[in-house]
């Protein structure tokens, strides 16, 4: 028995074996040249005796075998030529059987047998049967495997398959199949037997060696798959049952796994489909240690691909109830293989789902069934912690998303969220992101409140903090990306029907409000804008089309808006809230809801006063307030006065002079809305502008005082532009002389600023002047007006 | 053709030819000195006829008291060397006393000779047929010439020829069932059969089928038994498992076999056995021996 004596010894034995083969092959060739049959047989038998060694590992033995194989080809040529050896092939067939040792005898017999079949002096089936039967004498696993592999090889082109020369009369394809099946069975038995040899200590090595030999066995299945004339009937009645019987009965995990794999790969898809029952039954009978899931996965992958290959085959799947069978089998396998890790079960479910999606895309109930089974399995384990299993679950959940470009379909799967519940928080988020991405990619619109509810249930990992999440662990960037996705998602929720849309908004709000301070700044704006859009839509429809209660709807929406924005105060995020209030105010204004708009403004002002302390933020806020207020025309005089007064007041109290100045001249617009019905209070405009001038002056002086030189005249030029604007718009309180004096003032300032040096021209100022000149030259009504200004 | 021993004997050269010597089948026979010579083949009830030539050497004459030819069937025991036992002895007188000056030819004929036993060359015993020509001379000693010939007897196939089937084993160790398709085989036959393993608890290395010849000579207390293994044919390589069935197919042609001889003239017997031998990895041998009967079937050709 071969031991772990070492590779060196093995190399030596191999070298000896090769030398033996070469030595005897030399004499064999000499005898071949002399056409001396006796000597040929003698030396070929001696040569083949080298294959009787037990000392080599399969790999080394293969090396030796190949060398003998090459020599046997020469021998076969000699046997073929009767004129060289002078014996009818039938006598030759007997003669080689006189060899005393079985292994050389069988190699020679196979070689002559192949010639015998070729000569057609005997029915090929008889010869094949004899050969495969006689090979039983070699029971040593490795020697037997190689011998039978030799038999398979020399007989491969001589099987009586359909269309072959050797078919006909009594030789049918059945005989070919019988032959290959028998050889396969015997080879598998030998292969399995290897493991029972030798002590347990070398088990691992044996496994490896056995694995190297597996293709010898598998080749038979390949041949079976290639035999012409094996139709479905024969496959179903003969080939598959026999192969499966062998697979199941050999009770060896390596063989079972490999052979099932082979079966699945070798035979056509449609055969698998038609024999699904048998195949699956065999799967459930495999040894518990066999990785059945990979086998089943491969099967389902193949069937899926088959289904995808052509729509014509789909009815076959229905006919054989492929889904029900697969589903049953998987259930059984999972139930029986208790030690199968959860990841295995999940992999199976993924495959089954993929299969279902490909084959029965219209059967959502199937998909749901798969998910349901998955839930059951997941519920039976305490907690899903295996990362790979998690990955499989994600794949499981992603599959329907990919298949149904319309996410809505997935939302109708009742088991979908239940599966998601079993994910850990991180994975849950990943999954939620996938869902959102899928929606985005397909641009699908979710249009009912129910679906929105389901959807938010699915992505709740993103919407709120789940129990036990450690906030500090979150990566800032990831978090932002997640929340941005949620924000984008909100825009995909849309319905033409205002009522339904309102419901959707309710639902969304309900969920978003649970998000906590970190999320709200991301999620509130889209919600607000979504609601505002609804407002606009209602307004565009004329408001009263749907009856009396429409204003009520609107009011309701604004209530929600108000509450929603209020929530931001907890963040706190005053700038954002302020902007949103202003947006809402504008929307309310467009709907002619004065009190509502006023309320929003009030809120905005309160925020400004109480929350916004940063001077820069204040500047921005003021401009926003002014801009919005200017456009709103719903307010009555009183309300408007209050608001404009407030705004102007705020403007004047800004910290920096230039900011003050700019805010104040901006406020001038509040009194002059360029609109037929707009307010046109020229006097107060002028007041604002003058005040701005004063501030600009003060600013200039401050600069002088602190730096010794006056600053740029930009502020003045800006005010000049405002003057020109109102002048053009026909404000009677803005006179050409005002403008003229302002221009002079600027010129003076520029001179004093630059002292004796060359006149520095301010580009803004020069282009303003150029504009005035242009208007003069252009003539017409405006030209006449401008003519009054002297430069 | 048959210039045999005694070519340089004085006075004359004696040669014996058979009537159909050119067409008669010749078979090889191993002589005492190990040489292989070809001898003509006869069977029982055949007429053995031919001519005897006596050829005096140049210028010599042969005086004799008569010439005779004898046909002898002899059994020779090697442990009792030189002691022949003639079970058949026929004589033909060829010439009355006189002188031979030149080549002289005598035809002879033994018609329908009863030759019940086959020529046999064993370890301890030999059965031969020979023609003995004697030129009797009174003073110078007789001139004797021998011509061997071979006798083979053909029998029809036996009417009853059962298969050999048997289950043997060692308890809890090895149980096999073997079957040979016949119990009586002719010399060009094929032994077909199978070995079925019912229980295998030992590590078998290989299995051979041996063909053994058991030759017993003498009788009673003087019986000598000699056993030879004529063939060793490997049936199986490696260790089978339970339920395995190994085919047997052994062609008898290549082996030097004779028919089974039972109690030939109360002098000797030759029996054949099939010996199935299993060898385990420690080179222990387990075997079972079965007697088979061999017979000579008339070949279609010749």
C-alpha cells in the first residue's frame, strides 16, 4: 500500500514504470516491424504489466497510463491489418485472452475489441457487452478506472448510436446507452471505493486524489449526453433512472455532488424540465453532507436561462408545474438538512426566486410564496448574523426589484417587508437604498397612499433611527447620501388626484416626522415642496371645481405645512425653516388666503428675530423676506404695512453698513410693485433710497476714518441704479435732478478717493453712465425722459 | 524420412515408413533427452501399415535368423526405470533366416489395432506406442530399430455435463459462490463461469484460477502422487466488495493438457483440477479445488 513515503519515491517508481514501458515498447516495435504476432503480444503484455503498479498516485499513474496509451495506438493499427499478422480478428480476439495477467489481457482485449467492431464481423453490441463485462475482473479502483476509461475511449466512436456505421439490425442506440451506462456504473463504484482504502489518516489526501479522478467517471455522462438518438422518452425511462439510482445508492458525498452537477450540465434543458420530478426526488435523497443547494441552484439557473432563451418554452414549464415541484423540493431539502447553514437556505431561495421571476413573471403569488418560505426559515433562527446570508437575503429582495421595473409590483408582495425585518440595520439600509435606486432608475411613480405606506415601511431603516443603532457609527457622507435619496424619493410620489395626493402627503409626513433632528433638514423640504405643488395644482384647477370643501383641503394642507416646518425648530435649522415658510407664504398668497400667508410671514419673522443671529444669515434672510414679500399681493394695506415696516426695520438694523444700505434700497421695492394693480408709493420709495444714500455716506465716512481713504463708490452706483430703475418706471418722486446730483456726488467721491492721481474709472459706474447716454440717444418716450438728465 | 537412431550401427540401416506417412498428422513429442520430435498420430482401431527398408552398408552383407516387426504398447514407470510393461504386443514375421546383400523392403500391416490408451508423458510415468523391428542375428547381436508413434483417442461429447456450482467460505471472513459452466471440458474448450462475492472482510489482492494435474502412479503402498500447476490465470485484480461478480473465461488451448486418465491398466491415473486461489494483502492464500474431467473431442479438421 502506498504510504506517505514521499514524493521522491513516487518519482522514482514512475521513472521505473516509464522505463519499463519504453523498454518493452522497443521490443514490441521491433516485433511490429517484423509482423511477428507472437512477439508483439508478448512484449505488449509485458509493457502493459507496468500498469499493474500500486505505488503511484492517480496523477502519476495517469502519466504512466498515457505512455502506454500511445503505444496501444500503434498496436491497434497493427491489429487492424490482417495481412500483417495473418489471423482473422475473431481469432485474435481469443488469442489475446490467453494472457495470464488480467490487466494486460484486458487492455489488449479492448484494443482488439475496437478493431473487431470496426471490422463489423460481429455485432458491435455483443463485443461492447463482452468488453464491459470482462472488465469487471479489475477491481482495483485506480487500475479499474483507467482501464474502463480506456474502454470508453476506444469505443467512443464505435457505439451503435443513430447515424453511426455500427447502428442497424440488432444494434440499436439502446445498446449504446446500455454499454455506457454499465461502464459508468462500474466506474462510479470503483471511484467511490477509493475512500474505503487505506487508513483514516490519509483521508484528506485521498479526497484530493479522488477529485482528480472524477472526470474519468464524468466522461461517461458526457458521452451519454452526446449519443445521437437518446430522445426524451429514452432519457426518461432508461438513462436518468439508471444514473440517478447509481448516484443515490453510492452514498458518497463527493460522487453525489459531482455527478448531480454533471447530470445538470450535460443533458439538455428540456429533458431536465420533463424529468424534474425524478431529478428533484434524487436531490432530496442525497447524503446530508452533500451541498445540495449548489446542485439545486445550478439546476434552477439552467432552467431559468432556458426559460429566458425563448418564450416558446414557457408553456412547458407550466405544463410540468415546475415551480411547485422546485418549491417542494427546496422545502424538503431545507427541512431535512438541518445543519445546512442559513446562507445555504437563502441561496436556494434566491435561485428559486430568480427562476420564478424568469419563468412566471406574471405570478406574483409565486414570488410571494418564495418570500413567505424564506420568512418561515428566517424566523426559525435566532438572529441573522452571517454576513454572507445577509448578502443572499439582499439578493433575494433585489431580484423582484430588478425584474419588475415597476416597483409598485414589489410593494404588493405581502412577505417582502417581513423578510426585510430579518435584516440587520445596516443591511436594511442598503436594501432600502436599493429600493429607492430602483425607483429612480425606472422613473416609476408611486401613486396611492397604500403603496406609499408599504414603501415607507420597507425603507424605514432610512426614515428613522432603528432600535440599537449607534448614531456615532454613521458615516456622515453615507448618511447624507441616504437622506438625499429619501428626499429624491419623495418627489416620485405623485398622483393626479388631489385627494389621493393629500393622503400620500399625510402618510409621508407621518413617517418623516419620526425621523429625528438629523433627518428632518433633508426630508422636510421635499415634503413641503410636494405639498406646495399640490397647492399649486389645486389652485390651477380653479379651487372650487371639486366643490365647497376645496378651500378646506387647501387650508388643511397649509396646516400640515405649518406643522411640518415647525418640526424643524427642533433641529434647529432656522434658515431652512425660514425659506420654507416664505415658500408657503407665497403659495398661500397665490391661493388668496391672506390670513394663512400672514401667519407664515409671522412665523418667518419670529424665526428671524429669535433664531437667526449670524449676521451673514441675517443678510440673506432679509433679502429673501423682502423678495418674497414684494411678490405677494394678497395682503391688505394694513397687513402689508405691518410687514413692510418690519422688514424695513430689520434692514436698517443690520450690523454692517454696506449690508444695511443694500437691504434698505432693496426694501424700496416693497413700495413699488411693477404691476398694474401693484402698490406704487413713490414717496416711500424715495425715502428708502435717501435713507440708503445716508447709510452709504456714513459707510464711506467710516472707511475714511478708519483707513484714511474712502472706499469704493460701489454702494453709490448701486443706489444710482435703483434711482434709474424707479425713474424709468415713472416714479414721480424721482427727478432728473436727483439723479444728476447723485452722479455728481459719485464723481466727487471718486476724485477725493483717488486724490491727485489719475481718475480711476469704476466699470460699474461707467457702464451705468453709458446706459444713460444710450437711452438718451435712442430717443422715444424713454429718450425724452432721459434727456432731462444732464451729464 | 525417419532416419532414426542407430544410423551408424554396423552392417545395415533400418528405416520404417508409414503408408500414408506424408499425409498423416504429425504431433510433437518430447523425448527423454528433452528433444522435441514429430511423430505420426494414430487412433485406436486404425490400421498401422507401412514398409520397412533394410539397407546394408556398402559391401556388407547381413546374415540373420529372421526379421520381425512388433507393435508394442508400453507403460514405463520412471521410479522403476528400464522396466517396461507391455499392455499390447503384436508381431509380424517379415523374413525367414537368410542373408541380405542389398536394400530390401518389407511391407507390413497391423489391421484395426486395439489401442485403448493414449500416449502420455508424465512426471513419473510414460505410456508409449512403438514399432520395433528386429533383425535377429545369432552371434553379433540382433539389430533393433524403434519407431515411435502417437495415439490419441477421441470421444464424443458426454451426454451429461453438469455445471459446477458451490458456495464456500470462511465464517465472518469470506463467502463466495463460484460457478463453472461444465464439469467436463474438452481440450480446446473454454471455461466460463463467475465468482460471486457474498461477503468480503479480508483485503484481497488478487484471484487466480489454476489448472492442476494430479498424476498418481503405482498402487497401494507404492502409490506416488505428483501434482503440477499447468496454468495460472489471473481472474481478478484488486479487492472486490460484497455483491461483486467476477467473470471467468479461460481458454484451454494454450495449455499442454491431456485427457483425464483413470486407472490406466492399473498402473496410473491422471486427474485435473481447477483451483480457485484468492490471495490477500498479507499473501495468505485461500483456495478451493474442484476436479474437472478433460476429454479429447474429435476435431473437425484433420
